[in-house]
């Protein structure tokens, strides 16, 4: 954790400033480019103490964090890390072996930390239709000069969108918040190493000072939050009167969704964010623009009653009318540098130097929920190159542009 992050951190319970407790053992990470960083330590306020483990402040008061602080006090930082990751026995041993290697990958870490359906969701997320829309929204709005400072990716998982946000922020100014420590560890180590991860609960007051962010993004997760009224107020407080709140894939209580959570009606979503003049858009129409036309048009909001039984919608809340315009995606700043990989949804068979790719879903449930990706992912495709081993742009030549546009090939973080 960069010490400058203390400028915006607040206790979620008393609202007081947090400071490093020097009386507790502190392991510093050295120069982080903008001042000292802390790898292991304790933060305190007037009412609580919170651990910093693996460079991640854990601003939650429960048995796991109390245990972690006892382990830190005893100088057992590695034990605090594996405990907060939820590992023991064979999985803890597998994690220690993986963490000790310099060439471990995101997918290898997922296999240890989340060997279930959620882990699979993260592995394939870079080509999901909900992610493609969220990425376009973030790139479009983040490119606006008024929003080029600290951003918040709330309930952001292992940092897929945080990586996009980091293109518009200085190191440490793209904040990723999630309640699950293991997801934040993945983001910090693989997906978005320049981000500042903060472990906190979105069902409680957010641990950030008023007006800390120019933009707060919450993709896919709001329907699963129980305290929606509290979170809406907290997001607006976090961005202040001049900021913007962005939420896509809001499940519609009047439509049907796989894994719907606790959805609201379009009118109810709008009313929660009324102080920031929210505008609603149909997800299907925005995805049409992104996939079919390479653009995003935010000029034409719709009324709640126009949403009808549309399964999901996007909400953008901001008083800045100039944000609501048409954006050409090709003209936006690029993503942070990464590595070209074959979309993991494809099975590859190499024949005489050519690769025959077949779209293959991991489960029927995954296909049902994210089947809209068939609009841009071809069922089969043949590429005049061997994609069964690492490749680069030169390997694909003139085919690269089309393969990237259709998400057959993905620009992923290094060591994905």
C-alpha cells in the first residue's frame, strides 16, 4: 500500500482518518515511485485497527482480520497472507510454491485460489459481452479531460476493468475495492499491478473520503448488493458533485436474467441516483454499437418505462452534460501494454502450420449466461499461423486486426 493512499482512506465505522501504527511490526516495500509503500503493517483510527497484508489494507472487522493482526504482531506475515486468502493444507502448499516462482501465471493462481465456477468466470471474462460493454464505457468516459484523476473500481473482482482504468491514472490512483481478499491479490500480482487494492465491504460505508474520485465504476455487481440505498449514497459521496457514477449490467426486475440477484425496476435504479442526474441506456443497444459499429453513443437516454422487459441496463450518473456524446472507440487511448493470447474459449488444432479454432464453452451454464458472445466470436475459424504456442503481432500479420476486433485473439496482461 502506498502511504499517499492514506490521504483518502477513512474508517468505515467512525469515519476517522487512518494512520500507520508504528508500534506494530511494519515491513516496508521500499520506493513505489511516489513514496514509501507498506507490505505488512497495521492501520489505526480512533475506534479500530486494520491489517495491511501483502500490500493490501483490509478495512473489515471480522474474525479473519483479527487473526491476521495477531499473526502480524507475531511477525508471521506469510501466515496472515495465506489465512486471508482462505488457504490451508495442500492448497496453502501449492500457493507457496506458485508465489515463489517468478514465472507463475494468472490462470495458475486462479486454479489454486478459486478452483470453481467463479474462477472460470474470471479466466474467460476478457471476452464476455458484459465486459466488452463495460470496457467501452470506461474507456470513453475516462478519456474525458475532466475525469483524468483518481478512479474507483468497486466490487471489481480481480481487476479486469481496473486495468482499463489504469490507462487514465498515475500509478496508485486507480483504486480497486472488493470484499474478497484473494481477488485483490490476483489483481495486484497479475491483472493491474499499478492499482491500489483496498479490501472492504460494499454493504457498509465505503472507506474513502468525500470527493476522492472523479469516477466510480460498478460493473455487474449492484443487483447482488443488499444495502443498495446505502451504496448509492456512498458512491455519490465518493465522487462528489462533479464526478460520475457508471454501472452497466443492472439486472431488470421486469425482465429475466440468469443469476438475477436482487434486481430493481429501472425507475428504482434511477431514483437511487437522482442527485447526480442519472441517465439510463439499454445494454443490448449499447452492445450493438460497440460490437457492430465500434462506437458508443450516450446522447440518447431512455425513460424507465421505455426499458420494458429488457434484461439489463446501464446507468451513467453525472451533472456534466458534455460527457453524454458519441465516442469513436478507435480514437480512444489504448489499453496498457499486454501480451497477445488466444481467447481461452477456443480449442486449437494445428494442421500443417495452420490453426483450426473451435469455440468451446466450459459449461452449459456459462453458455446460457454469456451466449451473447456468439454475436462476435465465430463458431470456427482458421488462422494461417500456429496458435498452439506463444505468438506475437508479426505471427498474425494482416489477420491481427480482425482477430482482435472479434476477440478471437485478446490483448491480455503479461503472464495471464
